[in-house]
C-alpha cells in the first residue's frame, strides 16, 4: 500500500475504532475498549487538522474533518456507555 496522507488518516481511524470497541482487536480477535488510546488517536487527528490547516487538498481536508467528527461522536457515545454501565 502506498503511503499517502489519506491512507495515514484511515489507519489512525481504524486503530481508534479498535480501541473504541467498534472493530475487533487484530491481536485477540475480541472487541475491547481502551478509551485512553482512543482519545490519544482522536487528539492526534485534531492536532493534524490544526497543523495542516490550509495545506491539504479539498479531499484530504474533508476526509480529515469527517474522521475527527465521526471519532468524536463515537468516543462520546462509548464514554457515556462506559460511565453509565461501568465498562
């Protein structure tokens, strides 16, 4: 696979989805939640968004914006469930 900005963003999103329990862990094949790691990856995308502002193609900007939005919503949802049901 060619290393591109879009592929990099997609790989971060895939990792975050694993830590949010949306996708199974490739190591254990189990659904696991690690909110600290998910938040770290979300914050990484937010940092990339801030630091690359004005330097991305329209497609890259859109993919990054959508990734941040999607992960923020999912993170908030999983956090709420963890707090409500005690993880």
